[in-house]
């Protein structure tokens, strides 16, 4: 279920907490952003409590989850690889811009 709300962490347009996707009203129709959140939604659905725990405590897990989601957003043309790399820096993952760019290169 997608919920349009302004009650979202500063610096973010949306976030998923299964079974919901929360999106700022101005991004409600951003298909690439919704697809980004659907990646997280699907991952959370089968192991929600464990997924959230790992996401909150493990930088490596969070980086992998965000790379998967941003890769999908890039595939849909919602953002560029460089924009996604800048966005990754906002997650405090202990990486720099060049490391973020390399993480977003398709394998």
C-alpha cells in the first residue's frame, strides 16, 4: 500500500516499511522512485523483522539493498548513475563518491 505523506525523514523522498511505502506527495507519480521502493518492499516482505534489523545495523547490508534499488531506478531512467551515487552518500555508509559510483556499475 502506498501512502502519500510529508512525514518522511528529511532528505528522503520515500521509504518502505512493509507492508507500506511512504512517499512525499510531490513524488507520488514518480514511477522510478516507486520501483526503487518496491525493491525494498519485496525484500522486506519475506523476512521483514530481520531485514529491517540488518538494514539498520549493517552498512554492508544497507549498501547492497540501496544499490539494488537505485540500479532499478537507473534502469527506468528515473535518475542517473551519478545522481544515485550522490544519494548513496546520504546513507552514511562510510563510502566516498567514487566507491558509490563503482558499486552502481552493473555486474
